[in-house]
């Protein structure tokens, strides 16, 4: 194993050394007893080779997968609460009911308002349709008057020509005065008919003249069809505006009705996620507004163990690595998980990064807030030498904090040996170097034990 891995495992076993330190009494290293002058009895354990999977040992706290704070969609009175704390609920399930009496009354009022506005809109549309028909009739009347004026003009031109010719014949003695007087009467009648046709056309054109287009703020189109279309628009503008007002009023009433209908739907507060009711903050009969927190839901089908990992150990971690969690209690339980997130941010003060381990909790066995010892496996299993944890001794005389000592028993004497301890495996500790399998080691070595001390091994 490379030096980086060894360093990581050693740092992870700091807790192991502290336990061994307490057991060996190294906290009193400065008051060591003198070397033994007589044999002492000791118990021994043995080093052995076993399959070990490299791991990072740490600890963390469980957190929920997702959380939902439930607020009402309306201001009102809580009528019924359908769930209790700790109850599992499904997405879409009704949690709380609000009183809807006031909203039902409002809905009836707006339904009547909508019906009234619909009738007004229908009336405005009928008036607009009649107005358009009237405009079309006016256009036809103008066209008819224009035709009548042309006909009157033609008839007058004709009688004028005849009267002029007959007048010359009369002067030459070709016709009688009575005949000329008859033609003069027809001439005057034609002139009056032409004048009447002109006046009639002028009257009918009121509102349909170029000056009316200019007065309405438009330019006069050169194309006659476009001009007529614009005149239709100008002459039905007020009726069209009335229709638009009626349409807008109906839209406003319908919007109010939709709002009331939505509020009625909001009287039943539903769960936005699958989860467990964590906390309830209201009681039946209480007034609540949109800022009132009703309930909190937690989705705990999946939980995460959040741990802080030292910067030096991050190089061994990868997303997807397996992890084992141990929950201490009357009945110790274990769970399996995988590394899901390694934070890209390192706390500049603590020199640690947050790592998140995903754990399946479909059985509901694990509760957010629980404390767990966590082992993240960082490599493949391999053969390693392990020794009983009770054989490990730390000592203030050791210059490097990553070292420890053990006492070997050979020929009824003990011999001090420096070792590099690694990760803990149950009640045993991996020794990275310094020992071979099958060596006898003193268990719970007494303070002050020295090389060469003669001992008697208890069976």
C-alpha cells in the first residue's frame, strides 16, 4: 500500500489509539515505573493474516432526502386536520381542510355576475351587427344617389341641348312660341331635378366623406375599397368599443369566478411529496393565512449520512464507493450505502470537505438526526497482518504520531517493536509494517514495560 493510503488509514484510526492510550495508561508516561526486576504474568494474543478491505472510518449524522413545508393557499379557518405527526402520507393526499362557506357564497355571486356580463356582451354584439348593417345600407344608398345624380345630369344635359337647338329655330321662325315655352318648362324641371339629386347625395354622404376620414385622424386611402373599409370601421367605432368594454367586463367577472373556484380547491391542502408528517403547527378552529406554516413533511425513503472528511483523505474517495453504517444502541444495526456527493469546497478553517452517503430507508428504520459510525471502502480486499487492539500501545516517547508499539513474547521475555497501525477491523487493528503473522503479543501491557522483561504467559 502506498504512503498516501497508509497516512489516510492512520489518521482514520486516531480513535483507536486514544482507546489504547487509555488502556495502557500512557497519559501518565512521565510517571513510568522502573523496569521489572522479576518475572510477571501476562496474557498474549497473536498476529495473523486476514483479508482486509481498505476503508476510511468516520462518523456522521443522518439527514432527510427532501422536506416540504406546507402552507395554505387561502386565508381561512382550519376545519379539519386529517393526519398526525409521524404518519406516512402519499403525494396528493389531503392533509388539512379549510372552511369553504364564505367562498361558496362568493362563487354564487360571481356566477350571477358572469351571467349578467354575458347578456351585456351579447347585446353589444347585436348592436354592432345592426350598426354594420346600417353602414352597409348607407353605402348602398350613397351609391344609388350617385347613380341618380348621374342620370339627372344626363337628362338635364339632354334637355339643355334640345332647348338650345329649339331656341335657335324659334328665333329663325321655325317653331312657335308655345312649343318653345313647353321646352323651357322641361328645361327648368330638369335643372331642379339635378339640384335635388345633388343635395340628396350630399346629405347621404355625411359621415362618409373624405373630410370625415381626416377628422377621425386617418389618411384618405387611394384605393376605393380600402376607403370604404375604413369608413365602415369609423362609422361602427363606438359600437365596437361598447362590445370590447362588455367583453372586458365579462372577462373580469370570469377571472373572479376562476379565482374563487381555485380558492375552493385550495381549501383541501394536499401533500406535495411522499413522506412522513414531521411536525404540526395548527389546531382545528385556528385562523390561518398564506404565511402560516401548517405542517412539515419529510421524505425519508432515502436518507443521507453527512460526514466531514479531512483534506488528506479526500484523494482516496470517489462517488459510487460502497459504505457501511453502524448504528449503536440496544440492538446494533448496520446499513449499506454509497457515496453520492463529494463537496468541491474545502472549509479553509477545518480543512475538511462534506461527503454525503446515500442510504436506502424504504423500511423506515432510520430517522434523520441519528448518529452513525461510517466506513467508506476505498479499495479492493487484500491480505493484511492484524493484531488484537489490546496489543497496541502508544507512548509519549514515540517521535512520530503515526507510530505505536507492541511487545513481542519470545522465550519468556518481551521485546519492544515499533509498528505502523492502520484501520480497525472489529477488535483487531491492521499493522502496515513491522510484524509477521503468528507472533505472540502482550495484551494490555502495563506501564513501564521494557525490553528484556521476563514474563510468564498465562494459558
